[in-house]
């Protein structure tokens, strides 16, 4: 569910993604921009950490560091965004976006 939400958001924002890269460049020199991005990513990670921890608590996921896994998931989307900006034909959000998350989640599954 959250994967489809994230992919839909990236697809809707595709025209704005180049501005995001400019925003990242400004962040290196502007503390307020860095703080804004830090809060944005912290909020996204918090949601993911909660979901991962719920999966661990229910025995659906193997015990992992939920925060590290959330950072990995977030970094995966950021990396896909960079690849899309370089060559949009390489990153088809409907397939690679969901497929990448599926691959990560398969690695999290608890073994019976």
C-alpha cells in the first residue's frame, strides 16, 4: 500500500523531480533547507519504521534494525529518482518501484 502511494507520488511529481535535485544542491549551503529535508525524511522514515516494527512484532518479518531498513528503503527511492532523472526509460515506476520494494520485503520475511 505505501509502495503504491510512494510510486504514485513520484509519478505525479515527475515534472518537478529536477527541481528536487536543485533543492539538494541548495541544501549543502543553506541550513534551513537542510533542516526541512531532514524533517521530511525523518517523517517518512518514522512511518516506515513503524510498519517494519509491526511486521517484526507479528512475526511476518525477521528481526532486523527497523531504522536501518527504513533508511535503506528511503535511499532506494532516492536512488531510483536519480536514475529516472538521468534516463526515464530505465525506471518504469510501476514495475521497478514496486519490484524493488518487493525484493527488499522478501529479504525481510521471517523463515517458517
